[in-house]
């Protein structure tokens, strides 16, 4: 590897050729502010916050796109640089909607943070304020152009990472706006509601549709029995909203907080993740036996499902008919649990705490009303739950650990790994392998399907069959995989797709991590590691060994893929226009 020697602020360093000045400075522990920069995704030098002086250059240079050169001398902190950065920031703020105290991103806004760092105490320029309509028609995402700073991080994420391109820059100059084509609402285009645009946005221009008031109303309604469930990825991220390190497991504190918020029952979506494995594993074995509708493709990710409906309608029969785990839980609460507790399902209100904004869209699908009522009545993101905990004045850090309520709160390690890419595949193989061979697996950890590689392939011998499987995360990687399947270039028996990069651990509803932190920390890896730690900590790690799941089959469902199971736990999908 060819190396380059240079000097930054008097510090002599050596970095690989092709390294940007920004990256070189960070390797020397020299901080350069950024705003539009998003590592590996949006590196366009548009905001001009990262300006530096390069000896011999006629003007200041954007360090995020300027490559190092042999013998280069760079200064990052001069009066001219500081003044240029302040001026650029003031110009951005001059036409920004500065309702910071009421903004959902207050105290976690990169614009706000950088303004403080740059010492902005006055704005010398009075720009023309935009007066754009706020797009609130989507069930999942609110788009407020008045707060947009045109950094294009959302555009790059949607186009380059997710391969969708639902939003882009329209008009020119001062009139430039980030929006869907023809000024349509996000509800009317091929947006999959994944919320990765929210995670990318440095300000409050994109946010989740807030349902906390609706949930508070339900909790405070004496006529409603309010049941809450939590997805596996929430427990490894919620703590970040209270200052805890990225990837801290807070399962017990989370349960305790939910109980103090006033929910009547606290169940674990992991229970129905185990149930999903029983249903989906049986479905896989049936398709393998018949040789029909292969490959079987997982259906846990609503963003992926909507992407498939838009782009691969010819593969809808290949999708598992299983509902996602939280929808299964809603159906079980309003049927099995309602019967066991002698309650009218009309008076049961089910709340899902999810790492995902697409779950909000999913909960409103008309196909998901197994009991005549919506399986799930409201979906809150991890961020929304944190806001409720803060509103209630609960000292989260001081809470003692508490347990989920039985029996729909009992789960296994196989269920918790659903939160990371490859987790559904691994959980399914743990069960299917033992059912087929009749022998316990010697090693439960199938590392071939783990990790952050965009597409992973594995072959698993199951008796007389070698199952060819693939895992992809993020719809951009899903497209690359699906195109090969459709063309016949690749053949598989089983495919797992997660709509978000890294899987649910970095879903669109998770705590937002500033771009500066993401330069040094792989958030996906940190949270996924916590997921696998939780798996290893549990006494039962295979879905088919969940005694509570066995009890539900014995008492109510009969057997996996039974008629009643299909009525409650399975669904169908709808072809949609590609654009």
C-alpha cells in the first residue's frame, strides 16, 4: 500500500494514498467539524463546515473530499477558517426554521450542536424563510421541508444504500427542496417507510409519525386493557437515549419502565419470534418436500415486504405467509390471551415498541385483522418510548430489573437474535436442523450467516438435503440478490431479507447517532454484539424448546401450520406500482 507523508497542524503523519484530509486528521486525533458528511454514504463537500487551509492552494478546501498529497501542509484552525465556518453556519441558519425548543431533535440536532461548537451567538444575515407544507400523509414518516438544510444525506441514503430513490432535490438555487417526484407525498410513492432517511437527517426535517399521545390516551382509558410488547432490538438501544454506551442491554430496566408507565401487561415480541420459527420452519420443510415456491423468503421485515410488493411482484408467492412477530403477538393477545382472561378483544389495546418505522405502516394493513380487529393498535419507536419515559419523570438509570409477564413474555435466545441481520436464518436453522436430523446441534452459533457483509451465502446439510441459503440486509443489497434469483443466476432454498442495513438493530426508529460518532463507531456491530450476548445469557436458545410455545400449541393452536394457526398467524401480500 502506497503511503503519503503530510503535516496537519504541525503534526507529522503518514496515511494511505487516497485518504481524504478529513480522514487523515481524525487518524491524528484532530477534530474537523462536519455537517453534510455521512461516512461512506454522503461525501459531497456541500456544507463547507469542514474547510481547511492547504499550503499553496488558492482557497480554503473541503476536507471531506480533498485527497492528501505527499508533503502537504494543512492547517485546520486559523482565524480565516473559523470565520469562514461561522459565516457558512450563519447562512444556513438564516433561513432555517429555528423552533428549536419544540423540535423533536432538540439536544440531538447536529446543526444545534455545531452552532454551539462554533460559538454562534448572533446571526448577521436574515434569509427568506421557507413556507412549505409539512407532509404528514405517510403512516410512518413526517417530512418538514422548512427544517431541511439541503445536506442531501437522506437522498444519498435512500438512493445509494436502500436503492429506492423515493426522494431527491427538485427546483434550483434558493428554491431547491428535497421531496418525492412531482411534489408528491411520501405516502404516494414507492417509499418503504424504513426510516433510514430519518436516521441520516442531521436535523428535524424528517421524523417518525408520533403516536405517543394516542398511547397515553389508551393507558388512561379505564375501559381499555392495554398490552405492550417489545421487539428484541429495542433492548440493546433504548439505554442510549439515557446516556448509556451504544449497545448496552437494558431488558430488565425497559420492562420496569413499561410497568411504571401504566401498561396492564408486558409481553415480549420474542415469544412470537419463537412462534414464527415454528410456523416458518414447518412452512420451509413443506415447500422443500413439495419442491414448490422456492426459495422461501422471510417476511419479518415490513420495509422489505413493501419493497418486494413494489419491485418483485412475481416473487410474492415465495414470501413466507407468516406475519411478522409483532403482528402474530397482536393476533394471539386478541384471541388466545383474550379467551384465557375472559376479555372482549374489542377492549384490548395492543401497543408494539419497535425499532422500525415501517411497522407503523404494517399495523394499518387491512390484511392484519385476524380477529376482526387490528392485530396491533399502535406502534411506537424506541425513540418514542424514551420520550414517554422522560415525560413520566421516570429515572430510567435507577430502575431495578423486572421480568416480562407470562406466558406470552417467555422466549429463547433464538428469538432475540431476530434483531440482527442473519438472526432469523440462524434461529430457523437451529430448529429445522434438529427436527430433520432428530439430533441436537453441537454448535448453536451459525457464524456463516452473521456479520455485516451485504450478502452472505451458506450451505447447511439437513439429512438428505443440503439447504442453500442466503442473507441480505438493506434493500440495496436485497435488490442485488433478488436480481440474481430472478435471472436464474443463483438458486436457493431459503433467503432472509432485512429491510434496514444491519437488520433491526439499526432500524429507522432506533436512537439517532450523530455522524461524527459514526465515523469512529460501527453502531450496527455494537448493537448486534449485545443481541448475541443476550442470546448466550439465556437458558433456552432454541425456539422449539420454548415450553410456553409448546403450551400454546397444545391448548390452542394444535400444531404448526394448522388451520387455526393459518387463520391467526399467516397473511398474504399485494402487488404495488413500481413508481
